[in-house]
C-alpha cells in the first residue's frame, strides 16, 4: 500500500497498535460454517424501525471462509447474498481474496493479476464493488458485472477504494490525492463527482441507499472522527452519544444507519458496533468469546446486518446478524 502521512491513527478501521504503526494512511476500512445464531448483544436503547416497532434482540452467526485464518463480511443485499474478504493478509480494508456467499456456497473472487482483492458491496442485481491491489501496493476501485471486472478509479487519483453501491448501479467511494488527503466520490451514469465534508481533509464514503443518501465518516480539525450522511447536498453529522470517535458504514432505504464507535485509543479505536435511526441509538456487540471489538459494516432492508469482529489476538472474523423488532 502506498504510504501517506495523514493521521496519527486510523479512523474508520484502525485496528490495533501493530496496524496503526504500520499504516500511515487511514484505510476504510473481511463448506463454510454458518454457526447457529446466538441471541445476545449489548443493547443500550430501543431503536424504532420503519414499522413503528422497537428492537428486542440481535441474533448472530459467524461467517468463515473455508480453511481461511481470517475472514470479514462487508456487504449483504436484500436476498441475503453476502460479500467479504479472507486470507492471512486480511486487514481492515483489503484481503488476500474476496468472496461471495449465496446460501451456503462460497465463491472466491480475485481481480485479474491483482495480489489482493476485497469485495465490499453487492446489490440486488448481483453486481459487486470492491478494492484491489497490484504488487506495487497501490489500491484501486473496481466493479464486477456479469463476470466482467472494470477498474473504476477516480480520475487522476493516487489511490481509490469502492464504497457503497445501490440497485441503480450508482457507486460511492473514496480517493486520495498526492498529498494523502481523502475525498468522497460518486460515480453515477458514468460521471464522476468529488465531495468533502466542509473543513475536513479526510472524507470517507462507504454507504449508499436507493435514495442516493450517502453514509461515511470524516476527520475534524483535531483528527477526531465523526459519522455523516449526505443527501441532496446537505451534510449531517451522526455521532454515537458520548463516544469519542464514531463512523458510519452504511444506511438502508428506511434510513437505518450502522457503524462503530469507541474511545479512539488503542488497541481497537472503535470497540462497539451500533445502529441508529431518527435520533435513537442501539449499541451492538457480538457475544462470542474473545471478541474485543465489533464493527457493523452493512444493513439491508430486512435489518439483516454483516460485519467483522476482532479478538484479543487481533484476528478478524466475519459475522451476520438480524436486528429483531417487537
């Protein structure tokens, strides 16, 4: 990965002391066994849903690519198809290979001639966006449609990462300039546009719904990270109440947002996942033994979620879940 001098620590996915020391540029941000769901989670408050109910529990299952030492789940569409990444080199924003998971069948995905590949989002047409690296370590954005891989780097960028993807094929992502500053971008009907949270040098775009509402996070002047949404040119900051750092990874069509929050300190930076809608917040932690941090990366229209958790030895594991309503 190309080295950039940006922040002291990673915002969205700064994982542990060893990773923080090794990476100067913030990344965004991983048969199989689907373990029986476990109902649990630290639930801090009730979260209203689009039907007017409230959250009662969160059920979880793990997602592990067969024989892989590390896995992460990043996207889930409304049909329950999941995408992610796996491999011994899995990090917060890239893996040795990507994967798709349909029912109980895994498919490995590798961008042609790339040394690393990650699958980040999948829409209801089965199109996939993600990030790949060549041997030089530079990151590039791509889309996979009907078996065809296409590079979609922001023009003139020093590095690009795919983020959100909706059912119209609209794409958002993040790109970097030669000085290492990060910007959000949209790619709609073949046209690129750049955007930044006002006053920020680091804007990361990760989620996009069918209303073209964007979710992500940005760094303020003190290098503190905050979640945001962007709709029709209007930015709104979204922070978990009382948290030092917050980040949003996605927003579904009903306006339910998911992400992670924490104290901004090592070893995890973001310790807890959360969901929020209409000013109500729900803190979510996986119940698995040894979990040190939980990050919620995507949510579909049925409130199914995916993400990854990190154990105390700093290994990544994928999970799926369902936010149940009453």
